[in-house]
């Protein structure tokens, strides 16, 4: 009996991702001037309008209106015909100071909120990410590259979505790509047949290894038949509404907290990064083929209230021993995580599209504990 698993991704031009990038651009701009900035910024976009709201404590001054327009311009919303563009959209800013009740606990280096965060890693791909999500990200990232840097598909507009279904054998090993779905916004003077031809010819070979796609792979392109109206004019966008796209595509687990617009004192973000770092190093150390880490916190308390490990029966040592290795080697307090990854730097905007994990440019993706874990596991 074959098993199928599906993940999706969305492009930088998707309305929710426009919001994530604006929120993280504001965070980065404040951290650049004041590394101790406390930021929790939410963004909403709709036809002709951006609304930025949230709580901030900072010494920085940021021209948010102009910054918002720069982000929108960079994404590619530059034409009035899109009904949402960098030059003409309205920008409303309603930001106030962080609650002193929250600040009191965080100032003592405690967690900025309660909750549980998860990190996951698997040997399915070289990035130690799930295959279905990795290739979903590849599709929309490459589609944006084609739109911005080539003339292969000049009719492309910024908004797009992808979905990849992977087929597994009875031992849960990936065999092939079963189904590919690509929905891309486009100009209204192009045929769907031409788009389908170009997706097959130009996009899929750039995004998915050829040995995983065969004559039986099902490919759906713009299955509704048309995708001219898109972006914030087609759908209202909100920060933090693509949490599964941002993490593991439905594999593992999710604690429910979003990332973008939050500084690293918010463990929703920083502890999720720490959990991925731990899981990735455990898998890279060949201590498990698959690993899920849970960290849980209480607001104002620095140490996690619990650390949990699940290797789904693939561990080379017990999950209990792995938990002890984590406690012995990884400082999972907010301060420890911030210091380990340098999270007071303006490095977050580039994480706000195409996933926060599986990309070597981020410090939480480093395999810097592999040798230590191997040695201690063997002792």
C-alpha cells in the first residue's frame, strides 16, 4: 500500500507573505538602529491599502511608510493594473508601546509568552527538510526568479502558490513525486495552454530533480482556468497566516505561534528556531532518521518547562537519552538562544518568504553540534 503526503508553499507575492515581509522589514529596520528593540508588528493588506499595527519599544526611528513601499516594490507590485502597487497604495500605521506587564517578565530575561514550539528534521532531503515542502518552496522560489530575472515567462505576476504530493513505500521512504500543482497569477493576454507548456518546460526542471518526476506524475496548472486577479486585490492578507508553509508543511507538529514581525524575545519565534537547530543536528549526527523536538515555556520564566523528543522509532539511542543530551548541551533559555544565533541582528526579512528552515543562510541551520552529540551519544 503506497502512502501519499502533500505540502504547499506560496510566493513572496502572496498577500499573506507580503504582510510577513513588511512586518519583518520593520523589525529589521528597528534592530539595525537599536538591537534591544522589542517588536510585535502585524500587517494587513487589501486593495490599495496597507495597515500596520502592533506594539514596539525601541529607540529607533523608522520611516514606516517608505519602508512599506520599498518592500512592495521589491516584491513586484509596481503596476496600477494590479490594483495594489507601491506608489499608489495607502499606508496606515497604528503602532503603540509594548505592555509594561509583558515587558516586566521579558526584562528579567524570561520568555516573552507561554506556549510550545516544535522543531523537525528528516533525512528525506539534503536540507533535512520534508521532500514535499522542499519542492513546493523550490517551485514558487524559482517562479519568482524566472519572473524577475529572465524573459522566459514575461506574463507572470507576483502572486503564486504551489503544492507537491510525494509517494512513499510501505517503509515510509519517498519514491517519487506523485502530483504537482502550480497556480500563478498572469497577464490577461496569455493562454492557459501557453502557461502550462512553460511550467512544464521551464519551471519544473529547475525546481524538482528529474528522477522524481515521471510520465505518471500528475501536473495541474491554474486548475481554476484563470488567475489574472491576485495579490492583495484578490485576497486580503495578514501577517502570520502561513505558519505551516513557514515550518514543515504539515510534517512533525506546530505550536500555533507565527514568526514574522516578532523580535527574538518572543519564544514563538526564537524557540522554534532553537528546536529546529537541535533536531537538525541530531539527524545530521545520525542519531535518528527523523526527529521532532518540543520546547515549552511559561511567560517570564527563562528555562523551558519541558523538553520532549520523538524520533518515531528511528533513533539510534533512546528518546530519553536524547533528551538528556539536549539538556546537557543546548541552552534553551531565551537569552541563550538569542546569543547562540545572534538574533539581535537585522536578519529576519529574508526568512519571511519560502520558509524559515532548510536554508543554510540562517544561523539556526548550522550543523555545529554534530561531533559533540556523536561523541557523547557513544560514551
